[in-house]
C-alpha cells in the first residue's frame, strides 16, 4: 500500500511538540507498510505572510507528489485549510482521500467556511475523527453520512508513557519527595485553561506542601510569569520539552490538571493515566471518552478552579481512592494504545481502497 500523508503540523528540532501526534502515527504506520511519503509543514507560527507562504509551499509539494508519484491513498490531517487539497485531487485524479479531523478544524463559525467544509467532507472518501464527540458533531453539523465517518484517536505511545521510578526522576529534576506536585502540560493559550490553572495556584489549601509545574510554551507565557511572581517558591515553568521529558513530568506529578475550554480528544489525559497519574479535567469535547468521572479521574466544569481544588484536596487526603483510580485506568490505556489505533486506521485504508 502506497500512502501519502499530508499535514500542516509536524515536529522539528525547533518545535519538537508541533504535531508530534502525527509523527507518532506515521512511525507506527511504517511498521505496517514501507511505502509512505510525507508532505508536511514543520514551521510553527509566523506572520500572516509567512503563514500564507508555508501553506502555498505545502500545497505545491503535495500536488507535485500527487501528480507524479504512484500513490494508492492520500491521508490529509486537518480538514481546513489542508483539506482544500481534496478538490484538485478529486478533480484531476482517481486517488482515494482520507481526512483526519482533530478538533478546531471542524468548528469554523463563518457561513462561507461552513459551506467550504461541507464540500470538503462531501468530496472525501472517508473521514476519521479523533473522538466520537467530533464524529457526532460532523455528522449533524455538516449532514455527512454516518457510514462515511470512522473514529480513531491518536493513541498513547506506551513505549514512552508508562510508570517509572518517581524517586529517581525527582532527584533528576531536584524536586523533594515530600512535595505534592500538581502538573499542567500544554500550549500556554487561553483556550487551554492556563489562567484557570493560575487561579488554582492561588486558592489551593496551604495544608499541602505543594509545587505547581507548568510544561509548555505559548503566547501567554510572559503574562503567566508576571502573575506567578509572588508564588515563585511554589511554581516552576519549564517551557516546551521533548516528548520523552513530558513522560518524566507525568511520572513526577501527583495529579495532572487539564482545564481546557475544548479538546477534540485530549491525548495528554490518556498519556497521564498511562503513567498512573490521576487526572482532573474539564467536561468538554472528547475528554469524557477517556476520563470517566469518579472512576479513573474527575471531571469539572470549565473555568472552575474551586472545583479542581476540591477534587485534588480530596485525592490528596484519600489515598485509597487514588489507588482505585489508578487501577481503573489500566483498561482505558490498553484500549487506546497507539499500535491498536493505527491498526484500525490501516484497516480503514484497505476498506477505502477496496471500496468497502
């Protein structure tokens, strides 16, 4: 099977977390087929002109490969704007097209954007969503035939995310064993709930000897630094780190907080419980498909630092509940491993090629 994978997000040395989930999926696919070609953008951010230029270059490279290479199936990540490539592919070739929808790419508010997305979906052979929440949304919002939509999440890489020696890692990063570590991992964006996490720092009870760790980078970083100046002894802002180091921080943490305003899936929650670190997350998007409230973590409403604080305080004072949640998370992790998810994706490729 000859596959072309197109993505507007792909990691590089300068941006190791930029679209890392796409690369991990590609790496797993290479275990099933040796014939994979890539057309990807590795440059993160930039001015409006730079963003337009990088998309033009991505489109040109993709079209060159589509028209010159012998390819069975084209897999496009992100329905918009990368999904616009479906039009020339279908107008001028007979190649099959699969599009993976990750979240925000399916929620365009303008009527013109909605009209374009509907036609992208109508011209695509198969749509893959990373959560059932997104599947339901696409089927209802864009009047897509439900039989045309499959759900395959990004999957957790259990070779990276697994329980490790907490004591050894805390020594490595100079964190005392008696500290209770509360972790945030993600881009420092308003929509990721970073200000809810800052509010949590300020209201969390002093009875716990607590350290707050922020792993990630983004446009809100300078503001976060200023807001946490008075909490310097309790806060450590790490910045963006390689994927392997993210696993270190999950294993160091006593609890992981995911306070996002929306998430197509919420892979970081899955990575956390794969390291046996309980999760307190917002009840949005695809997160409830991974975190079941009171079973393997807790769910709270958006922008509610008080609720998060109460749940963490309860876990810190009830170790039996904590251990029960860790045990309950094992099945979720097994069902959502990356190798299992990629095998499902590969079967979708075969069904599309064979018109099943």
